[in-house]
């Protein structure tokens, strides 16, 4: 069968590392033209297939940061370097660079929502996004759940990072409270040139975008990324449809002016 | 293009000749298999001969399975090898179906061949091998509302047939079938139904106010719908599927990736890893399906998805009527407009 979009490629695993007790990052070898925010359909034969967003990429590798919460993801966790992961993609609309050029960029990420925006943060920090400034607000449930902690430390040296956990903890000297509380405290000098990206669990995105709107940020300057069940990634299976929108091909990154109108 | 009058024998003989080159698919009566005792089930399936064709009644299932089987193996696994299975039969297929269903295939084509920009190869290889033989509807069946959905008329067929007791009238559009049929020349043109017993009024305009999504009208379905998904499986235009992998218990290195019909009314349709899901209430699922069939598909493709075949009403064990739901939505929208 020629041009079968469902056929994955075998991608050799170069490393697999634990981020938290239940989240891990798989790095595979391969060259792909990726835009931050895109995802792959990741599978193992005889186990299953699931959409996983790219949490980092380079010239010859792609990384996926995955929470072990299901049949496939639990088995993925057991894989070893040298074995194959089966992937097809990249799929979907990512974060388009032109929306952030010469703008102040605010990225608000909640929990595993940091994974799909990590490539965007890396681009911004490496000067590939040509944004004017970068501010990060990153929230986790607790300190044990913090993803990419050593990288966040690196980011803190290079831009304004607010790392927060929901509740105070003994031994934690950093910020506490939900990301919304930290959005509320923002002082925005140049509202017209601010672009905000909000990615995380549904309620976190709902309340974070509401806070940004209260600060006076127009919907058109807010970007979100959706997570939905998908069986195909290419606009056929119907699972991710909301209204006339297919998250897999029209998203997963949406301008909030569109996202706000999408009712599941 | 030509039209012929044939007797039963001439018709049957033609299909005996066609049967060497083509498979036949269409409505088929399974005696005693109906939902109630002493009733028959009219399904849609491959026919061993033209005598098996049920030309008089509406089928309980749509003909979509000929291009989109309820389950289909997309890959056969041998360890890490992915192999696409060959088609079980390479022959082309003559599909007997009614005008609404022909229009239904245009909806399937939009999803499988166009949406997302890449054609689905498993659908396409079946779709490229079918020819429509349209069964003329003498009158509308129970629950049909094709006229309201503008799908009572179809022109895209290889041949059209009017079944009579002893005689049949046949119009052949596709010349490649011309040589198989012989009979008396006529000027037969198929007729189409122009009214249905069920009258349906579609929503008045192209926008859907946000209040409709959370409107109380959907709550009734929380109680009535049992999420059996029959409306989805019987629908000629429902295209949703899930992908599942299996391994063979006695050979764990071997297995298959399959796609199976799924539906927006079924539990688990939106389940994500970690337990989160959308549309837990059946009423929300009814809202989602209704708006897809008569509102948001049109926004994307320019025409409504529903073809008004009425099978969802035929098969619902809770006697939920989709046509009534559309009418109720329309009157709710009108009421909201009047309040403004």
C-alpha cells in the first residue's frame, strides 16, 4: 500500500529517563521538520497507539515526555535504549513563530502541560523565536511532580521564571499557590505587545485565561493547546472533533479567540 | 446511457454473468433474526446471488460497511514488522442502495478522502471498487425524512432500478454495464420521493448560540439514552472509529492493529489516559451528535451530514426520534429568537 499515513516509522530509542516517579522522557533518533506544539502518534505493535506531544527536538532527535497512566504508557516506561519506538507525525498546528516575533512572551504551564511548550521555551531562550522577552509561570501540584527541574534551573538564569507548587511544603522555599495567583500579580507594561501561551489541564487553562482576560489581555493575544483522545491524528477518527474543528489537524494549538468558542 | 425493460429471468441472468466479475452487496433478509419474535432482520451484506437482494424494504444497517467495515485490520504484526493485509477479495462490488445512501457516501468521502488532507488508503481501496445500483424508492418509509435533508435525489449511480412484480425497469448510466443487460428499450427515468410522512424543519440560520449547548432540552436524553450506540452504527454517515491492538494468545509476537467502529453516544468515546473525559451525560452526547449532523459538518463541508434515512429512529431501543430532536432544536432556537 503506497502512502499509508497510518504506517509508523521505527525510531531507535537513545535514552529513557525518569522525570518524576510517574513521568519519563523518551528520546528517539530521527530527523523531522517539527514546529513547537506538534505531536506524534506513538505506538508499540500489539500494545497500542496514542498521541504524544513533542517535549523537545533537535536536528536528529525527538523527545516525548509521558505520564505512565495507561496500558501503552506503562509499557513504554519499561523500554530500554536501543529498542524501537514506532512513531508517525509530526501532526497538527503548532505555535507559529510569526505570532511571537518582536513580542513579549508569557508562557503559563501547568503540570504535564509544560512538556508541549518546552520546545517553544527552548526556541525563545535560544533566540530562535525572535521574541522580545520571556516570562514563565510554571505550576506543579507538589515538588515531587516538578518536570525538567534541572532545565528549569537553567532557564531561571536566562529569563524570568516563576516556579510554583500548589501548597506550601516543608523544605520548599520557592513560590506557592496556583498559577492563577501569580498571573494576577503580573505587572504588564506593554499590553499591546504581549502574547501569552497557556497550556495545562482543562480547569487550569480555563481559569488562567480568565485571569489574563481580567488583566486586559485580548483573546487574540492568548494561545492554548488542547489535549483530546485521538485514534488517527489525521482528521478521520472523529474522537477529537469539537464543533466543526478537529483538534488533530486544526489544533492542538489554537488562538483563544477560537478556542473560547469550542464547546465539547 | 440507456433504459431497458427486463423480466425477472433476464435480470437474474444478467447478474449471473456479472457475478463472475463483480461481488454483490445490498439489503438482505435474514429470516427470524429480527428484534422481535417471528420478525426478520433486513441487513446490508454481501449477496451470494441477486435472489438474496431485498428490494422492497429499508435495511436496518446502512451499506457503509462495504467501504468501512465494522472492524478492519490495518496492520498485521510479526514482532516489529508492520504489514498491511491484502484485500480479502480484489473484485469490484455492485452495491444496491437507495438515493439517501448514495448521498451518504458523499459524506463518507468527505471524511475519509478529504478531511485532514490525506486520503485514507483502507477506505479508498474499497471505495474505488464499488458501483452504485440505485433502488428507486416508490414511496418513503417509516421515519424517513430525506426530503428535508435534500438527499431524496441522487444522480451519481451506475444504474437505477425500479423493481416490479414481474418486470423491472433499468436505467444504465455506466456503459461498462450495458453489455450485460438485454431487454426492451424504454424511456425509463427513476422517480424520487418528494414528500416524507415525517416533516422536519431545520434550524433557521447558520449560527448556533452558545446557550443551545447547555440548554435544558438535552437533559431529557440523559434519562432516555442508554448509550448503546445503535444510532451511530446504523447511520450511513457516522465515520468514527477507534484503533485497537491485539496479540494472539498463543503467539505473543504476532498480532494486529485494527480499527473498529466507535460512536459519540458510546461510553469511553472521549476517555483520555488518566481518566479525564468529555460529555459524560447522554444528553450532551445527543447534543454533540445532533449539531454535528445538521450544523457543524455543514460549516466545514458546505452541506449537512445527515441524509434523513431515519435508521437511527428505526433502531433506537428507547424510541428516541432524531427527527423530533431536530424539530425541537429548531423550535427552541425560534423561541430564543422571539425572546430577543
